[in-house]
């Protein structure tokens, strides 16, 4: 008995055909002397009927002994379901198969959680799902995600090939370049005390491919970052990584808009309009308080620095005198915010170093807040007008250095939107996607603790050409040729035009980033040398593929789009990894443990 059709295939056109299905027992119902078995495979499910009047006793009993998730081959004849018993919810709902043969390929014990009921399965504790991931993957919701992931990966490959890109694999065993995130190290048995590192991204290799004349490279690349995990991170993750020669930023924008357009069409049947909006880093912070703005709703930040420069309210005028700004937002309809909600927002403000959070509730025609008494009529009028204040609104303020003030209100804005969504006062359709480019980032950011500049993106990002002379004199003014692609407040990816001149790259490493010359030589010497032998101008970008898939699948968790993800603690619960190793393995690697071995 060999499968002739999959379980989502049979229709009324197949009536009277003898067919064989293979799959799992999705459910078994014993009804009026008949046994109904829904058999499920990757594609869907089909109802089969075992009728004792035309089956041997032995075969019927075998059917009666089947439990959910047993693996079977069932042969039989397709017929229309009796009048009134169609199941419009499934594509095979008009037919059923009258079984004539049954082969039990494997029995199944009672599962640790059900996979057939989305309601129940959706509520199963995630640790249990991860421990039994092979069962979790049988759930139609997970199967759909994995399938869509494969479909999107294929669409990407087809698109990139059409655009003349070559898929090139780059090494997983690389060397340590401890500039960015913490790395995973792999001890080298051949030379005691030396290590490989797993790549945080194929950045250096893809640049060398450009020097190597490949011109257009892409890869669905696995990257590794040993960071303490936040909710949407994995220690290993996949990027659509690419690099192109002889291009400028416009070419990257064009290409990425094209590939995203293709992906959205293939995956969701949605035509996304291009070109995408472009917003400078400064504008993004000013208006939304974040460098990855969710522009699907308003509540934009408004500047009141001029209005409060001479205010008698010292908290505001003092901050301005210190070189800071006053910004506010109107959380529309949130005057009823609870004490707990106000406290949460105050904590956000404090986490940025603010002393507290100023706010005004507009209730019963009155402005309610201890700070209102300090405001004069002109200040109140300016607030009312620029924030379009109405009954029921909540004004929230930040008076601080520009970046801090923006970021405080940016965080509060997102929190207020969540509260309003919960109250049904803000609805965003699930199929609304607002893409935008964030551009004109500062090339460098300042690390107060270490008292030095570091790269906002990475040290290979090219400065905007006319800013190059400022590198040594006024680094904070230098803009980078860096771009981020954002959708609905999620950073999908980022990249840059790279430095391809050895002298500029050396200046950035040594004079700007203050990396000692011998360290530059040890870590990046080969790169500086490569740039001397005819490096073409080049640039690229990487998109987070897991995050992209989470958006397309409409799930908040990237774990739902990765076949075998790790937990927030970096554990694979199914294989129980990471684990201890044998003393001999350590000896071979010339390693000695300082901690007690994990039992
Ligand atoms: N390598 C960068 C990253 O992983 C992306 C790029 O600059 O192309 O974020």
C-alpha cells in the first residue's frame, strides 16, 4: 500500500476512485456502529469511514484500536458524504473515503499535549511545546509557519537570482572580532590557546567577496550573538544578507523595496506600495521618539522648548537652560489612566534618568495636575492648540536633553498605544503595513563611561562624502551612509555603503574609534591590505529573516517561525543542549574547567 494522494487532495471529482492515504490519526469517533477516522498529513485531512458490514472483523478491530497520532496507511473508495454531513471548514469536506484496507505503520502513546485542537494546543505551556517540538510541529498552525518560511526563502532566492546575485556560503568558523556583541568561541585543538569565533554576521567576508569581484552576493546566512536574550532574540538567527558593488544608497533602497514587494505578494497576496517613505534619524526621534517608528497611529511628540524657555515652571525652563528641550504628547482619550499605568510610565521616564513624569489629565472640563498652577495663559493656550487637546485627553511631558526627552516619550507613546488598543480605542488592521527607511544616522555615538566614540552601526560604514573632513575635527557631526528598513515599528534590517578606501578605514579605526594600531593590524590588517589592491565601492544590507517571518505569520514570537528555537536562557529543551562533555574532549582541546561539572 503506497500513498496515492495527500490528505488535502480529494474532491467530488475523485468519487468512486480507489485511493490510499498515509498520515496520522487526527481523530477517531465511534458513531452508530461505524468508526470515523480523520487522517492527517502535512497538507490537510480527510475523513475515512470503517463500516463493519463490509470489513473483516480483524480489520475493523484494528481500526477500533487506533489512537490519536498513530501512523497509518488507509486504502478505500472515495464517495460523496451523505446529504447534510458536509464539513465546509475543510477543503475535503464534501467527500469521505470508505476504508477497505488499513495498515498500522506505528502506534502512538498518549501525547503530552493535544495537537488536533488549536484552542487547547495554543494554550499549552511553551516549555512543553519546545521539549516536544516534533509534536508541536504537527500542529497545523506551526506547519503553516514552517511551510510559509520555505516558500518565502524560495521567493527570495528566485528574486535575487533574477537580479543577478550569486549565493555564496561564508565560513561559520571565523575569528574573534570583539567589537559588537559577545561572541561564541570554539577552541582550536591544533594550536592550544587559540579560538575560532562564530560570526555575528558575514560582514567581513561579504566585503571581501566584493574585493574578489563577485559584484552581487547574497545568502540566507546563519548568525550568532551571545547576548542575554530579549523576547524577540535568538542566539542563532538567520539573515538575508547581501552586498553589491558599484552602487549607492538608491540601489539598495530599490532592491530591498523590490524583494519585499515580491515577498508580500507571494506570502500574503498583498501589493505593497513602493517607494517607501524616507525619514531621517533626527525626524524619527523628534516625531516618534524612536529610530524605528510605528507610524500606523498618531500621538506624535510635539516640541514646546520655545514656549517654556522663560516659564516660571523651573522643571521645564531649567532643563532648557541646561541645553535640553521640553516635549509633550497627547495620549488621546487616556485621561482615565489608572495610578498603576501612570506609575509604569513614570518608571520608563526614570529608567532614562528623569526624576519623574509630568502629566495633565483633562477631565470634567478641567486640567488636573499639580503643575498646571505654574503655567500662564499663553503656555496653556500653546499646549491646547499644538496638542489639539479635548476632554478626556492625557498630556505627558519630558524635559531633558534632546535624545533622552525623545526616547522617554517614544517609549510612553508605545505604551499608551497598547493601553488604548486594550480598551478598544485604537484599532490597527492586521493587514496594514507601513514600511519606511530611516536614514542620516550619525556615524558615531559617544560612550560616556568609556569616554570614547563608537560606531553607531559598525566600523565599516562610510561617512557621507562631504563629512569626511569632519572625522578628525568634529566627529559628532559626521553622518553615516547607513539605512534601516522599518515596518510597523519593527526594525527589519539595516546596512550601509562601506568604506572602500584604506586611508579612510584606517582613520576610522585608529583616530576615531581609538583602536591601537597593533590591534587594528591583528584584527583588520588583511582588510586594510585588501583595500589596497583595487576595492570597488560597495554596500549592502541584512534583513532579519526570522523577524520577517514572524511578521508574515502574524505571530509576536520569532520562536514560532523557527523549527528548533532556543529558550530565553539559550537552551534547546528537546535535545537538552548545551550539555557537559567528557574529560577527554577537554584534554584534547587543552582546556581545564574551573567550575564543577554539570551533572
Ligand atoms: N552586517 C550588518 C548586520 O548584521 C548588516 C550590514 O551592514 O549589511 O547588521
